[in-house]
C-alpha cells in the first residue's frame, strides 16, 4: 500500500492524544480511606474487570477514528499489481497501533504491559517493512516518471475491435471496443499537462500516424479523434510501435511514453504473420523466435529515436491498456457468435476460358455458439453467379463449398463471397479476391526428333497435353499448330510445334509465352541469344532433354551476363534397372506450387510414376537463383529451376516420351503439364491479392495509345454499398479514398507502384480513357462511383485481411515476458484509472480513502455509543425507590426518621453500650 499524500500520515500522532488524556486523568484522582466503605469495595470488586474492558474499548474506538481519519487524508492506494496485499499490511499496522493503546492504558501488571508493547511494536515494524518492500516493488514495476512527457497513443483499429462486446445502450452509445478506445484516448489527452505533447497512431496491418508528430494543440487532437475509423484486418504490434517511435522522435520532451489501447488480440503481436510471409510459419510461436523479434524491434526503435531525438533518447515505456476481448470471460458475460469467410480461391491453375473454374469458399465458425445453415453468395464483378449453403457448423468447425463457373471474358475479374445473416463481427462476413482470366497463351515446342506423326514422342505428348483434342496438323517444313475449331472448343494454350532445324525462321518470339525444348540436341548461337533475351523479358523456357540432348551445349550455354542459362549441369544419361522404389518421386519433397497442386490433388497418381532412364543433373548449391522443386526417392533431382530476369528456366531429368518413364500414360500428366506451363508462361505476372504493406504495381506498354500524355495514375479504395431495390448487390462501388500515383517511364513500359496498402479491402488503379486513347489525370475523380467489369481503365487489386483476427485469442503472460526480456519497459493496465495514473506519473491502483473515511465514521459512532453506555452504568446521583418490604418506602421520610433517632438519647445510649460490649472500633 502506498499513499498519494504522505505528509498527512503525521496525523497519526493524534492517536496518542486519548492515551495521554487517559493517563493524566488517572494521576489526578486521590484515594481517601474510609472504613465504612469496605463493604462497598468488596461489592464493587466483582465489576472491576467489566469496567476495565469498557474503558479499553472506549480508548480503542477513540484512537481508531483518529487513525482512520489521518490515513484517509493521506490518500492510500492499493496497487493494481500488488505483490503484498493491503489486507495483510493494514491489519498489522492497526493491530500494532491498537496494542500500543492497550499497553498505555493497562492499569496493572507491568510485565504484561511490557509484553503487549513489544508485540505491538513488532506488528508495526512488520507492517512498515512490508509497506516499504511493496513501495520498492511498485517503483521497479511501473518505473514512475514525473515531468513533461511526449505521449504517443496507439488506438487498435483491427477488425476484432469492431466486434460487439455488449448490448447497445438504450440511450445510444458504443457497444464495441473501437468506440471505447477512442473515448479512452480522449480521457488520456484531457489528463495531459500543459507541457505535455501527444500524437495519435491508428494501429492496423501497417501503423498509420494520424497526427504528423507529437503536438500540443488539443483542438487538432480532438479533431483527429473524431475522424478516426477502424482500419480493419489485424493490427501488427511491431509496425504500430515503430510508427509511434517515429511520432515520438520529433517530440520536445525527454520523457517519452507509448500508450496502446487494444483488446489484446494475439494475432499481430506474436509475429506469426511475418514468419509466414518469410516462409517460416513452422517456427512461429517458438520462444526463441519471439524473443529474437522483440529484441530486433527494440533495436529499431532505439535507432529511430537516436537518429532524430539524439543519442541520449531513452527507450519509451509502453503502457498496454487491455480492453475486454470479445468472447472472453471479461466481455460482460456475452457469448461471442460469429461466422467468417476464411478463404476465397480458385482451385488448380489460374482460370482460363477453356473450361469451368472451381471457386472454393471456406467458412469457419470462430465463435462460441453453433450455427445452422447459412447461404454463401458469390459475385463476379458485382453480379451474382452462385448461391451455396454451408452448415450447420459447431464452434471451431469449418466447411468448404465449391461452385463451378465458366468465365466469359479474359482479363481481371473481381470475386466476392458474402455470408447472409448477421453475427457479432461483420468485418469478416465477406471476402474480396481479384483473379486474372487468361485468354490464349502461345507455346512454341521445338521438336528435336522432327519425325512426322511419331506417336509417343515428347513434342507430341506435350502438345496434346496442352490442348487435348486440338487436332494438330503436322508439316515437316513449318510449324504445326491446332487446326481451326469452333468457338465452343476453347483452349487456354495454343501450342505450335517447330522442328529444331527450322527455329532460325522464327525471328519474333514476342507472340509466345513459353518455349519448350523437347529432346533438342543444340541450338544455333544467334537464336540461343534471342531465347535468353526472351526469358529475361518475362518468358518461360522448359528444357526437356531426351536421348538426343548434347550435355556440352547446355552446360556451356551462357547469357549476356556470363551466367549459365540452364539451372543444372547435365551429367551422364543413366538407365535405371527394375521398378525400384528409388526410381519413384518423393512426393514429400515437392516445393513448387504447380507441382504440389498437380501431384497432391485428390485422385492424383503422381506417386505411381516410375523412371526407367534419367539424366543425372548437378545443381550448384551456391547459386541462389537455382532451386530443386522435386526429387526422386534416391535423392537425384527430378526438376531444377532458375530465376533469370523476369522469367523462369525449368529443366527436367526425364524426357516427355514413353521411353524414359510411364509419366505420359498417367492421369496426372495433363494437369502436371498445365500447371508447369502456366507457371512458366506467367512467371512475373502481377500479384493482384497482396498482403498489407506490400507494393501493388501495374505495367502498361509504353506505345499504347495516349500513354505519352499520362502524367499521373489514380489509386482508389472501393466500397460496396448495401443493395438497392431492383439492383444487384455490389453492381456499383463507391470510391471512399483516392491517391495520385506518378508513373515511372522506361523505353518499353509505363509502370506505377502504390505502397500505401495499410488497410484491407478492394482497391483499383484508374487510368482515365477519353475516346480511343488514354488521357492524363488532371485532378480528382468527379464521379465517386465505379462499375466493375467495364472495359475502361480500372485495374482492381485487393489488400488481404487476416482470418486469425476472428479467432479471438488473447495475449498471455508469456507474451508480456517476451517483450520485457526483449528490451521493452511494459506496464499492463486493465482500467482507465490505471492508465491515467501511469500517464500522470503515479502508481496505478485503487484509492482507498473512502473506505478509511467510512471506517473512521464507524469508529466514531462506536466511541459515542460506548461512552453513553458507560455513563449510564455509572450514574450514582439518582437513586430509585428502595424496596425494603412489600410496599415502597419514601426515602425522604426514611432519612428524616433516621436523623431523629440518631439525635435522641435512647438511641445514643444504646449505641454506646453496644460499643462497650463488642469492644468498640469501627
């Protein structure tokens, strides 16, 4: 227990006043011996103990209310993180004080009085020692700092902060944590001193400074608070603290603090999202990794403060204000009820026009109550294309529904999955995704055999797998390509087969997306140089060596930079004996998404592949541009891959004919070729669904009509309003925010990048079009609505949210310990009063002056009652009627007759004879 007004503890000296008065009154009484009173003294001896007990109780009450009043004026506080309960310290001190009072008022027994005094002194010293230890512990725990401060207030704007944690008040008001956090931030700003400065940061996937820095203008701070809106997604704790450090670096004061108002959602604080982005999801949550992250973050904060505030800048203390997490036991007893769209994806390869795509929507019950059936509506560019039913779902369960849909046009399509109905968290009831529907991808297959109509050759097998049933026409003198087909026979890939001896006739590789070398021995040097430049511009190359391949050519093939083109050196061609397990692929070794999708899908027979002949490939482990996406169980590489410029070179150890393996005869051959070809055709395709904080880019041809006049693109954030009567839901989108983005020009392209991807949602690049060309952006967008699916200049993309935000897993003590061991001074508070106390340079806790004032009033009442009780028992001035016989006797008349008898002679003589007879005396 500590005190805010310690000087008032001097009032405890007043406790001694009743004891001193009692002792002085004892010394003023004078004993007069009177023989006739010995009978009265004997009668009163039995009441001595009761009288002494009454006097002691009276003394205790008088001392008690004075002590309680003095302690109430000292403003005692029971710290929130108390190591020693005040219920232990206070009774010790009060018992010691009461014992001292009893020792002072003890009438007899010097030894008993001494023992009582020693015990009381021991109790007082024990209480004082525990109080001093508690004060030292609190100073160490809270690191109380006084003086002017720079305060950065981080308001958690994640999706979980918008969840309902209480029923709406009848008179209106907030029923979610975000509104409560804004109100609490307003209280903290009002509690700041005149010399304090403050800044506001909106916590989200990327922390955003709402104020330019730490300012003292309360009007501007109030305006910033009023304009705040949730960011959505998951608050990245590290990014938000870095934004707060940047805000504090410009502050004028030496003392700096960061106040984070959050619901304590563990997602975003444990670093799992960062680890997953780096391919280390399996390490997320391990103690050593958590400690490493916090130490690295503390180092970055120190660097930023030292770089701008000077080398003497101290590490800011973090006050973590935890609001009740939705679904937790502290959330006012409510039961969290929520369904979430966990994922929206297209299964298999990227969609094309050749076949229906499978759209998979995963729904998870992240709440604490069961759900029945709920409809999931899927929209394409704002038009409903499917309605599926999901459920019933128990808490913690998930379900994936699949809808088939054939896309009618190539280009960008915006898919949206929406859950019908309401729950406690509306932010995760829908999900946006942008996909690129490919039209036709050109594939040039260079045939090293060149034998017309030879079935089972590598070129023939690959062409049929890329365009099944296309009816290839073969011409030895020129390319073979699919014959004309009806409009309903659409294929994503358009393969052309050219004999290796005719490749020099193909001078323009720009109309192809992929080149396949099927059992090609070697290439002319000039054409090999053009092929290397084609790869660097973003094309794909697939080397499928067969018996005719020349290792010397591929091992010596280098590009303009002198680096090898092939990802591996070809060694000896080895014929494998028998159908051994070592000749089968190690499915667990697959590292390429295309291979994983084709080999691990339901019904795949990829594991049944058996190699009979193989090229031994040697990969340079020091070359970071090379990887081995698949291997045989013997450890020999099955595929090797090299990243070169914007393109990819893939080399396989097996030929694609029927002699090296049984792969062309397996069911997995066609999807495997499709997946690999798609990966190679579009190696550098833009990512239209990105994580927060990543840069979204577009790249347009520099020779496009009107591009020379484009001075600035525009990036907009879009919002789907509720459906109006008679109109499809989401058909038109509203623009809620706009950013200008200047383009970067090169000889071939015009490129634009947008890095302010802080908030999840649907965005779009807008290149305004006028007439047949593209016009420059001269200002803002006048029309605040956009229609999806138009052929105009909208190029949509999404910033993804984090579905962990719907799980409502709170921070635990181990997370706070990791922060402390990582170099942070952290104080966790659970109430507004504690946060205000920390901000005001005080130890947070419960102020107990009301309790002590009530105790003083109780002691005063008991003292008055005891005094009246004692007075009533000792009033001797009034005598009631004395009953000597059956009838009452008048005492006045009795006294008169007694005087007459005493004054008469007869009575006097009788008394003298009685004295002589019994010896007189007395």
